[in-house]
C-alpha cells in the first residue's frame, strides 16, 4: 500500500509551534554584501575574527589542506543559519544519492551528530506521553538521554539475529493502537532502530528484514528513524560471505526466537550494554547477517576485499516509497566524534522543521567543523574518499579478525 506520509498531521506541540526564524530571513536580505557588518542580526564583523586562514595536515594529502579563501575563512568562524554549510550539504547529498538513491523527494539538514539529530526529530514529532517503538536491546544513550527525559514511553520489540521481529512488531502495534484508541491517546507513530552494527548487540539487519519491517510500518503508518552510525564501517567476513561491523556480535537463533515469541516465552524489556546476559552473544566481535539476495543488492564482489561505498547493503531509505524513513548519518565514526557533525535525510517538510528546531537549540552545527571537513573531502576528491572508507573498513576487518580468533581460542579453552 502506497501512502505518502502527511507530516502536517504529525507534528508534536513543539513541532507545530516552530516557525521559520525571522532572523534567518533578515540574514538573507543582506547576503553577499560582505562590506556590511550585519550586527542587526547579531553577526559580528568577520574582520575581527582571529584566524586569517587554516591549514591542516591530513592523511592522503600531499599538501596541507588549506582554507584560505576569505569567504570560507569567514564562514568557518561565523554563524551558520539554515540547513548547513551549502558546499558540505552538496557533498552529503551526492553521497546519499550514491549510497541510497532515494526514490522519494528528500532534503538534508546538518546536525551536531546523530544524537542531536535524534533529539530534534523526537522533539518535532513526539509529545511527552507518546510511545516510540524501539529494539528490545536499544542504544542506551538515546533511551537514557533523549527518549526517557522527554517523557516518551518505550515499546520494545523482540529481536533475533536479523534484527527486530516483524511479527512481534505487527502484534505490538495492533495492540497499542487498540489501547490508544480506548484511552483516547495517539497510537505510536515512530520507530527507532540501528540497522548496521546495532548498538549494543552489533548485529546487522538483513535487507529482507528491512523490507518486512518497512511493510509493517506502512500497515500501521509508523515512521522509521534509521540511525545508521556504523553504516560505512561494515566489512566482509570472507569465509562466511557476511557483512560484519566492528561492533558485531551474535544474537541467538532466529527461528528459536520467533518460536519463543509466538509461544509467549519472551517478553522484552528495554535492555542496554549493562544488562545484556553474556550468554546471548557468541563473541563480542563477530556478526551474523546472511547476505541479502542478488535482486536486493549487487552480488558480493569477491575481487574486492571491502564493500567500499558501492557494495554496502540497502538501507531503509533506499526502499522508501512513502517518505516514512528519517535517515540519520553521522561523521562521528568515520571522521571523528569531535567534529560533532552529522545529518538527517528526510521528507522536505520534516527537513525544514528540523532546521528550525536546530536553530532553536544550537543555531546550527559547528561552522568550523563543516568548513574544515568540506575542505578535506574536496581536496581528497571522490576516489580518495572512497579509498579512505575502504582502508577504514580494512582496519576494522583486521582488528575484528584478531579479536574473533582470540575470543574463539578463549572459548575453546573454557
Ligand atoms: C547507534 C549509535 N548512534 C549514535 C551514536 C552517536 O553518534 P554521534 O556522535 O553522531 O552523536 C552512537 C555512538 O556510540 C551510536 O552507537
């Protein structure tokens, strides 16, 4: 069933109340007039900024990465109003197109990383007392520092080694809808999940599972927040033809889990690193998703030892037909968490609300980070960026194999 999501019916009270900041339009009025000091909108004179240029020693560059053009030097030290530094937005948009090729209209909003993105998404779409669907083992920082403090109720769904169980999701959403309608409450409309290198279990959701979960979300009109923090860090486990990530771990067998769940033996509660029973994991470093079928992604290219950018598994965003996927990317794991930089790819209406929300809580991510990283990826160019991604994947693959071997030997000894 194809139904394009109508975001105008979904805003939280906060989301509804957000209006385009007038300050941003005042800034636009005098854009390009560099001889003006735009103190009427609080923009200090760029001639007073202490740095006259930046240069950095970066991997894979013969020369220093230099930021010397006056407009960029000023932009790196000035406020960034709107969805982000335009040149970096362009780069991110090309990357999204290359990796996910969304078939629905989308826009990108830069944020100060993934957690900031998720916090803003929840603010504009959920009110205190609303329910959000999560994995039974959920990323603890999001539950503890974002969802629970905002007064969100959590609806955990059972998982197996391929991710959330679609049947359990369907049942829980049906039940929640009935309960919500009896109590005059809103039914759950948001699902939060981490499909690659799931935190804390490390598993990688199969593409087939994503399709099934997407269908259940369509049926119940639920939006999917796809937090794909480890997306670029996936690598092949050559012997098993599987995708693995650095955080990979094995969760118990799917059929047993499904059977347990159908027979009422499993009742999930919210779990985290601290409370996971260790015997549910075979190792801390291996993972477990079989390759999706050839119709879903290109055949595994065994001449290449890493997925790079072109052989990564299909995302929820890539299969979205209704604009119900809200994809969160972060540069934290690929470039470094210190930049505090990530972005949301979503329907244009939501993107503009998110940009307004970000304006309200930090006026925009760090301009210096955006200008610096844009300068780096421009200096690198596409090929060097992909080489960098491949080398990163190789490093985690090598380290993962060492840890896997050590863990296997250890478990044989016990
Ligand atoms: C699943 C997941 N999402 C998000 C983050 C944090 O991302 P960021 O630094 O971009 O806020 C982490 C970090 O551990 C994570 O594991």
